[in-house]
C-alpha cells in the first residue's frame, strides 16, 4: 500500500474547490482504521453544509471509499458555522461527531425523495460543545407543507437506527419567539396530533447521554425523547452535570418501566439533587438497576426516603450516594437501623455505607462514621417531645393568629374567584318569574339543536308538539331565521323573542360552537327571567365534558330526560302555560289528555 495511504492524511482536491462563492472546507480520509474515517475541519471562513457534502459524496464516494462504510468527524475552529438539515443521512455513514460548531438549519428538513430513499446506517450521533440555531418560522413552514412527514420524524426525534446518542455541553439559540406565528390553531392541532401519534420504536438504542447542559434543556430534551419512544435495548441513561435539583418527570415512572426492558444504569451524578424521594420501581420490573447519585447535595436520608430505598433495592438494585454532604440527624433512625443490618448476606451492595462519614448535627464540622452514630444515645424520644411541646407553648398565640389570617385569606380568595357564580346563584334564587303581558313574545319556544340531531328534532319533537299543542308557535332555524342576517344576530333575536328556549342536549350539541352560543344567550335570559331555558337531554353524556355554565345550569335547574316516561307530559304542560290560554289546565286540553296516565293529576 502506498505510504500516503498508510499515513492516512490524504487531502481531497475535490473537497477544496470553489462552488460559486462557497468554499467547502478541507477534509481528509484515514484509511488505516476500520471503518474508514473522514475528518473535516471548519474555520470561520468556511461554509460547510451537509447537503453539499452529500452531493460530493454521491459523485466521488465510489472512487475514494468504494462500498465501504465510514465515519464523519467535523470539528470547527474560531467560530466555524456548519449547516445540518434533517434527516441526517449519508450513504454508508455509520457515525457522525460534531465538535465546537455553530449549527444552522438543524430544525429545517429535506423531505426530497433523493434523501428519503437513502438507507440510513447511522449508529452513533454525538454533539459536543455546539450551539444549535432554532427558527420558529422554519418549523411553521414545515407544519404547513410537510405535516405528516414532520409528524413522524419529530415523534422519533433521532434516527431509529442509532445505538448511541450523545448531546454534551451544547445549547440551543432561539432566534424567534413562538408568539410570532400567525397560525396558532394549526400549530396547536399539530402539537395535539404529535402527542397522540404512535410512539417511535428505538430498538437499537443502548446509550443516551445528555450531560453538562443547563437544567431546562436537559429536562425538556430527555422528557421529549423518553415519553415519545419505546426502548427495548436501552442500557444506560447518562444525565450527569446538568445542574438538576429535581430529576426529569419521565424518570422512575410506570410509563418509563413500560418502555425500557434492559435498563441497567441511570447516571445522575454531579447535579444538585437534595433527596431520593423520586425513587420508584414497580414489582413487575425484573432488571437490575444502578442509580448513581454521587456528588449531589443530599444531606439527609429521611425515614420515608429510607423505606423507598429499601423497596427500590430489592433483587440487587443499588443507589450510590457516595460523596454527598450527609449530616447525622435524628430524622434518620431507619437509616441507622439499615446500616446495622448490612452484611455479606443482607444488602451487600450497600456495604460502602458503613465507611461513609457524616457531619455532626450539632457542630456541622466534626466528621464521624455513620455506622458509629448512636441513635439511642443522642436522639431520645422524650427529649424530642419536650422540645416540640416547648416550641408550641411559647409560640401558640403567634401560631393561632397566623392560622386565622391564613383562613381569612383563603376565604377572601375563594369569594373573589367565584364572585360571578355566587351572583348568578343569588339572582337565580331571588328573581321572580315574570312573563309580563306588556312585553309579548313572538314565539312560545325556540328550539336550539345540533344539525346532526336535525332528524329527531323535525320528525319527533316538532311534529309531536304541533300535534299536541297546535296553538304553540315554535321557532326553528330553517323556517324562521332571517335570510341575509348573520347567524349570531338570528340566534340573539330568536332567543329574545321566545318565551322559552328548548335546548336539545346531546354529544353533537357539545361539539358545536353555534350551539354553545345559543346556550349562553338562553342562559343569560334565564338569569333575568327564571325558567326561560328548558334542557331536553336526549342521550346519556359525560357531564365533565360540558362547558362550565352548562354544567352549572344542570346542577341548579331541573332538566327533562327523553328516557323519562313522563317526558311529553312535562314538556307540553310547561309550554301550554306560556301560551295565551295560560289559564287552561292540563286536563282541559283534549290532545294533552291523550298523553296523560289515569293518575296524572295526583303525580304532578
């Protein structure tokens, strides 16, 4: 083999030519390692692009690399910028490492057939000391143009061929705020669809590292990845040195254990975690898991946390709390008892606790071995009770005063929060019903319904009311709305010019915005004139799905259920009283008599 190939620093001329005013940086190929390694150096004068590199490789890979696989290593110097668009695909590339670069276009996407047709063999992806640019407008553009493709790609976030993903000492630069979007509804729909989209299967991923990040970036990135994927091969999660005071919410949950089968280590070292209250492991998880909490700020293992530790540590699982500033306090009785139980047969993985030191509670200076700490000698129960009683006795008036102020504040807050509902209830209970003769109504009833329930309204409700009460005038959308007037104006006029609004409540009604508007108008009329609104419940629905005002109405007023045997009697009786023949009794109407059971007079 020629000496220059053995020495392996061949500079490729084709990687050093000018394309217009674009200069592609020098890259070198190292042939003496397997797989072949391509190393590119980028300076502030260069403009390196993954798209351009892909084009060059398509033309020259066969000549320089043959059909061999290769790794790509990009290192920037002096503020070098590079452009990397998703998806990250190059024929034959098994590994990509990017160091010290300012990355643009990372959240831009190339969904061309040329790129999508490349079979990805990428196994390792690493970003070290990089800054990644994010432009919200670019994301919005792809929601509009590539909705379904973007949905599937963002659910996975990283290639599902990866074995190792490392994001170290890097950050995001947000150049635009989300509020600049002019399509919030479409974005909200996209986000909701993304949540419901099928989880991405990362069957090959064994190692995740997100380290030396700011705490928000670490939490958001990790939660998004873990909550949206299934990880059948994942062994290690490394979240070291992220300034975390609390662990990410997706860790140590039922959902996590459902999506990981082979997890062996979670590294949370070099953070600012203060306790181990987050520990949880379901009974059905059979793996052995090591949690590294070294070099955090844990000062105490409370009795409650100690119970969690013992439960978590069954079957050989371990929590490493070395190099934490533990203090020997009287709140750790179970810890001291646990250390006394440790031997070659019991809790062997925690043998290191016997040699751990803690600060003396009184001086917080003198170190002593935890195993030498005498709980019985230094934490007598009687002394603790006396101290507690003494504290309460000397401060009882202050405590009582504070309690009164706190309760008064809570009451005032509740009064302020629900002032409108209280006012509604007050008007509901004190307003006298008045259908005044000097303020006649054009209709006896306006029927509010969803167009999906139109057949039931026309064929059953309207026809029966016309048959039983021919003198009652009814307002319906199709025959009484004024042509040319806006829908909102027609709704307001129909409600105000009717003695009653019959609201046909169904699941279809709940989903209609116009139906909700009709209810709101009728509800306000009810607050002014009691019993204006009559709700006809034609099917069973989940009340928790209802608008607050509608749920409030149903809890405050009586409504009619279509399944009720006396549904038609109650409805016709109510409407008959609103007509000009108010004084006619139910039994005097021949049509109504046909509806009534023999004992109707005695049951109303």
